C-alpha cells in the first residue's frame, strides 16, 4: 500500500516538479528555453526513468539542467558523468547538453563497481554491481537521448581522470564507493570552471558527504577551505518528504529521500568562530 501511494504521488506531481524546478529568472535567453521546451524536457526525463534502469531521480536531472541553462553559453566547459550504469541519467543529461550546445563525457569502467577496499565504509557493495556494458549504454542513449553529443571514456577512474584536460562546467558523480568519490573529486575539482558544479547521488550518507566539509582534505589537496555541500544527508528539497536517517527509513514508510546534492567551486563551508570558556572568540 505504501509503495503504491509513493508511486502515485511520484506520477501525479511530475507537472508540479517540472514547473517548480525549472522556474528561474536567470535561464540564459540565448538557449530559448520557453515553457514548451521545459515541459517537453521534463516529461522526456520522467519517461526515460521508466524506460531505462536508473538509480537517480529525474528531479536530479532537472536540477542539473537548470544549472546548465543558467550558465551563459560563452562560459566554456563540458558536462561529465562519472558512473553511468545503464545510461539512464546520461540519456537525460545528453538531452540537456544538446539543447545547451555542450559535450557530455561519460566515464565508466563498464564493468560495474571495483572491489571495495578496507577503508571504504560502503561494505554492502560487491565487485561488478551496477554493471552496464558500453554497448548497452550506447543503445539506451541512442534510444532515449542524444548520443551525438556524447563521448565515452572506458576504464577505472584512477587511470582515466588524470588525463582530463580542459574546463568542466558540471560533473555528476554517481560512484557509490567513497574512495571512488575521492578520486573523482581530486581530479575533477581543478578542472571546474570558476562557478563549476559537482553533483553527487549518494547524498544520504553523512560520512560520504563529509568529504565536502573536511578542512583537512581541502587544505591538503587544494589549499583552500571546504566548499560545503547543499543537500548533505537529505538531498535537495524537491517536493518529497524525508526526515532520516536512512538506516531508520523503514520506520517511516512514506518518507523518501529526494534528489542529489551539490557544491560549486566558489562555495564556502568554513567555520571560523571558536569561543573559549569565557565566551570570548579565539
């Protein structure tokens, strides 16, 4: 019963989600994204979610679309996806990239997840999980997206991302393992444009999100304060109900975490106030 109610709510609120998420006063006029194009894109994204096995919400894809459309076309930068599974999210992002005149670069082993290491705290995954072959991914994008704007880079992230050159406007990281996330952040961050974005999908894990708040990590690797992460622990508030934590979600059968979390290269999530016992700042 609960699952039926959630699915019904999910379907009935599609028009509301499209209208609210893509409502912006700063979508660049050169893209000519009027009401019809917004509705068409939103419904295609929702329909693609039904056609291709996809671990992320179409609302995540709409949120990323908004940030791309709000960026002036003269700002250089491709869109990158790290971890594509069957290509469902890539199909939706390819539609956005075609509308915005940008390239989508898809990084994946196309062999599923790697063997988790002892330091990874996501021990519930196994090697080969979420495997989608390159042929299957291309077939799904050809069927549901715009493969002409796509480039595919096959291999493990630690061997392919070091060769990344050139500006990145937005990167979507859906890699499950936190050490894979770290690899992606380490190589993607220096290539982000001045206001470039990183979106992640594993947003309910507080340990997972903590990389974006770690003063030590950002000082050591980038000589800066951490950028923080909008949506840490709960995802972006895009019209669903979720209190958490995730490991207690069975106690709240109508609660559902929503869609993605993100940071931007010019963000800051840095605390500076440390009062002593007398209440004075130190």
